[in-house]
């Protein structure tokens, strides 16, 4: 019987994770079944329990359940604990092990696929929810000149910085203070693009040759990316991150690391 995995989220019908893991399985020869599971907004715990009790081996978790997934895990890796956010779960007997592969996926995509250095860069991270929390530790580990976090509710951003231990190069700034600064990399980690809304980012904050990175994927030129392109920034969505974090999750589950380049190219050729 095939080992069973899924991505659990709301919404989840758009997810390309089943395609990605099917490609990884073909490459590695692993026998797995990977599906999409829609959880009600207030029913993640019940959905996860039913999936796990159905004999599953693990799961990916997407918006808006990454913080809840962390809370439900019986033990967590340092990658999950650092942001109190889990996007990868391993089912091991009575244990639910929470991990987070988003940070690794984001950094690999930016540095290896998009050839944008993180070391020494001025980075702006927009959002303070589960997506932002899941990538902060990896971004800090890349040794940027600074990592600034901003959020529509400023107190949420400052609270997260305080949880992490405020340092010289990691701090929160309100939207009204962004115009006075410029950034080499601006990452939208909010869910605004799901509803075609614009996060509170001024055009003036994009430095020359900046990279604007939309963590959502498959939404085309979102308001955020349109603003960035108008300011002269290079733009990218999160498709590469999706594949890279999936490869890390596959490695966590299966012990083998699949190739990502061919899968990214395949998805770019067939956008839907």
C-alpha cells in the first residue's frame, strides 16, 4: 500500500503540491500517494485527526493553519519552534512531529534559482503571521545586513520581534516609516494576494535592482508585484519556494532529496 500524504489548507484546490510530490516520487522511485485536503476554517484539528487516523504518514500544512499545526504537534524541530509555525508534520506512532521547511525553501529559491544574495542584503518582510514566522530564522541565518518586519497591525510585528529576541539587525517598523528606507529584497508574506489586495508597502522602499518576492504563487502580477515592477524592481512569485520547501519536506519524510530544477521548469511551462 502506498504511503499517504497530503497538503491541508483553506483554500487548497489551487495547490500544486500533489504534482510536485508525484514528480519527486517518479524520480526517486518512492511509492506514495499525495492529495489535497480542505479543512474548515474552524476544523483543522478534526481534519488532521481524521487524516492521521486514516493511516497517513505525514502532511504539509498551508494557510491559514501553520500556527495551529505547531500548537497541535507533540514535539517540534528547532525550525518550527523558532517561529512557532509548522508546515510539515511527521506522524510517528502516537507522536506528531512538527517541522518547518518554508525558510529553507525561500532561501534556496532566492539564492540558487533567482541568484539574489541574502548575505549583506537589506530585507523587508511584510506580514507577521505563520508564513512570515516560518521563514524568519532562515533569513536571519543567511546573515543579512538587516531584516525589517512590518505588519498592518504593528503591535503584532513588534511582539514577534520581542519573542525572537530583538537584535541590531532584526526589528519592526510601522508602515509610515518605510518610505524613509530602501530594501534590496522585499518579501510579501501576507495573504493579501489571495483577495487581490495591496499590502502597505510604498514604492519608494524598493532600492535599485531590488527583488520583490511574492510568497503566494499562481496569482500572476498581484498588486504587490505590479507596484514593485512600476518601481523598477525585479519580480518573482513563490513557485520556486513551493518546490524547494516540498523537496525539503520529501527529504524529511523519505530520507532522499529530489531534484528541484526540472520540477520548477515543468510547472512554469504549465502554469495551471
